[in-house]
């Protein structure tokens, strides 16, 4: 039995990078086209609603790595 299978971790990491990129694209859209357009983009790209609400409504709660 392989106890060091990293398949799940790699997949989760790829998903996290995809979500992170979608959040950053959404933050750019928020600055250019408004929060409603950013929320729609994030929803379309699969960003969880709690994440998109946090970064769009509460900028002080953004991660250091989020686009400013």
C-alpha cells in the first residue's frame, strides 16, 4: 500500500491555483467594471461564493497574495 500518494494533494493544489487566479481576475474586473461584473466572473469560474463575497466586500480580508 502506498502511504505517500500525492495525487489528491496535487489535484487540490491545482484547484487552489485555479481559484486563486480566478479571484485575481475578478479583483481586476471589480476595479474596471464594478463588483457585480466581478461577482459574475468569479461565479462563472467556480470561485466559492463565500470567497468571492469576502474579497469583494471586505478588501481588508484579502490575502497578501491577492491582486490589489
